[in-house]
C-alpha cells in the first residue's frame, strides 16, 4: 500500500494530466490499472463465486467500475452492474470498457430512466459485496435523483461496500457530505490518498482506507510520498 500525504482533487488532477501529457501514458491505461488494483483488493478478501454488485456512473470513476467488473468476472466472481447513467452518455474511456462488458455479456441492471428502490434493495441483499463507482473526486453538488436513491439503497442494505477512490457524495477536499454519501466499509483510493478521507465526515464514511498504485510515474508522486 502507498504511504503518502493526502492531496486535494485539483492536485490529483494535475498529476493525472502530467502522466498523460508528459509521459505519454494513455488515460485508458490508468483506468485499467485502477480497476485491476481494486479487483485485486476484492480478491484478497472474497473468494469466487462471490456475488459483487457494482454501481457505476458515466465518468471515469464509473469506467473504473466497469474494469473491476471485467476482472472479477475473469476470476469467476458473479459480477453484476447497476448502470445509473445511459451508456450513450458515457465518456470515451468508459465507453470502451462498456463495449467490452457487452461483448462479455455481463449482467447489467439499467436504472438511468428510473430506479425501483425495492427491486434494487433485493439485488443488494443477494450480493456479498457492493462496489461504489458512481462519482469520483470531482463531485461538488448535492446528489439527487437516481444517484441519491442508489446511495440510500446502498447504505440501508447494511451490506459491505467498497468505494473507488472516494465514497460517492463525499467532498474529496473537505470531507463534507453533499446531501448523502456512501458509507463504505473500505475505500480503495487511487495513486494518492485524498484529503477529504481524513477530515470532516471523511473518517465516518470512508471506512478502512487503502491506497493503490495505478501506474503514475514515481517522479511525479515523490513530493507527496512519506
């Protein structure tokens, strides 16, 4: 696990962009590394054929969730996806991964046009683990609509949840809760720990925090490493 000082969202964004721009590392490769690293963490605590329900949004955090689903399925886990956004609106890199998901014929629950809370709660109760890959560090506004509903169902299910990078709804800088936020048993944060995990409501929502390598060159991370 990486040991480093916490960073704010804009600092992390600059590091990501420097890795892409200055080192020529494709963003799609960083997403692949992130998803595989989270799948590795899950595989250490759960054994196949455990059922894992993965909640995804349209952005890069959701893309990480799609990669997680692929790798878990390849390890004989029962990976099922809850889509909270229309795949037609996915960003380019998540779209690449969703095309692979479709080709692999993984189970998908479409929720972007409306969410049946009771039915989704049934899916949660049937799962061994929930994965929160809805929003990443960029969230700055209240969660509403299907996002608020999904977070509430996750929390009310009492099932263990792993958040990718930061619990959805938690401010990455301040630890403030934007209306509702996922209460995770564990947060697998990417490349460097985020400041919001350790301040405000962060410790209450993040659970155990583990920081994983996603392939950003060490030279870029050195100023933050302990």
